[in-house]
């Protein structure tokens, strides 16, 4: 299945709801008419785009309709697609130039961190990279076991310690192992207990210091995994992590499970951190590199 079809399939629920509503609102366009713009803003807000981003998109559209003299729903739809894509920012690949480089994966419990790491490991393996996973969620033995299953599936190495051990020590050992074995990328899994926020942030800090010290100058990505079905609540978590963990990207999971794909726009406008991948299912190949234009087109497409 092509890349684009996969987005469209993953967005099936969103398309049924958000896309249909946007398209039927656009179909009602009969020239500059305040009611049309209000309806459109409401549809965007109901689709989790968020108040601010919805207002901004509609404002831009209002101006475009006026300045370019747009007529008819096809022209308006094309203009909205460009505006929405523009709001999502530039597409950028992960920087993983150094050997080894590091991907630190953070986020609260249950959002899909471990699953995403498995999918990423497979994607990188398919690009010919040697991948090593660090089982930094030492809170439950089951977490390292789950990561072990993914390591096997993806053909990646794994470094794990006993339940309850220090995650920073796991990362230290993973870095030594990666150097010794010539691994290209280390992907670090972490625990996500937010009920004890300062504890969690301290733990992430300690991991970060170990990476700084053991791999100075190495390329590092810090990806926050967010569950799309949690809607606007997820954004509050994201702001916390942004403050303490210095994010370089977002992975938005479970986009297959929500009718409100608009959360992608709220993330871009509120956080200013680019969405790098979207998860559209539980299988190994259900992770898609995020492309703003493709996403906007798929969202508005037939
Ligand atoms: N439908 C769907 N389920 C997902 C996706 N990503 C992860 N999951 C499921 O979400 C649950 C929690 O995932 P897990 O990786 O253990 O989350 P973690 O606690 O953050 O490590 C599991 O049942 C996963 O299969 C996704 O993109 N779509
Ligand atoms: Mg996990």
C-alpha cells in the first residue's frame, strides 16, 4: 500500500467526520458571507483544531477569498488546503548523522511509546541501520519484555536491566554497547508515570546528562509521543514535557482511533514542535513519516 493510501486509510474515521463536515460547509460557499466563515470555524473547533488555530485558519481564508477574489467551493477548498498545510510547518527528517545517534522517547503511560519504538526500529533497520534499544522503562518487568519482543521483530539489539533499576544506568550501558558493537542509532524507552511529575522529569534529566557526558556532540532527537484520542488534554501534557525535556518532535499515535484529526493543527500552533510521525494502528508498519501537504490533502480530499 502506498504511503498516501495509508494516511487516507489511517484517517478513515477523521475523514468520515471532519472531512465530510468541512466539505459540506465548503459546498455551501456562495461568496463572502459571514455565516459561512462562522460555520467553518465551528467545524474546525469541533474537530480538535483548537480555538486559536481555527480562528487563524479562517482569518487567513477570509483574506484570501477577498484578495484573490475566490469563487466557488473548489477554489475555496484548494485555498483552505494550502492554509492548513502552511500551518503545519516544514517537513524535516530526523537528524541521525552521528554514529551512534540517539532517539529519546518520552510521554505518559499508555500513549504508545514502546510500540512506536518498535515501529521506528523496524523503519531504521529497513534503511540499513544497526539499531540498539535501551529499556529505560524499568518500572515494570513487562515493559522491558514488551520492548524485547519488538527488538526481536525488528532485528535490533536490546540492553535491559532488572525491574526497579536506575534508567540512567541502562542508558549508560546501552551507549557502551552501541560503541562496542558499532550501532548507528540508540532508541531509549522511558517510563511515563505522570502522577509523580517531578520524579519523572528528574529521571529524564538524569538520562539526558548521561547522554551528554558519554556522547558529546552526538545527534539527538527527543520525541514526545501523544495519543490523538486524548484531544486537547494531550496538549497540556505536551506543554509540560516541552518545558522540561526540550522536545525536537512529536509522534501522534492512534490517529486511526479518532474522528478528530484536527489535533495535528492544534499541536503545531500551540507547541511549535513539528509532528514527525503519525501512528495509525498497532502493527509494525503502522507508522507514517508526517508530511504536512499530504496530510492536508488527504484530510480535504475525496
Ligand atoms: N490503534 C492504535 N493503537 C496503538 C497505536 N500505537 C500504540 N497503540 C496501542 O496502545 C497501547 C499502549 O501502547 P504502549 O506502546 O505499550 O504504550 P506506552 O505505555 O507509552 O509504552 C498498546 O495496546 C498499543 O498496541 C496506534 O497508532 N494505533
Ligand atoms: Mg512502554
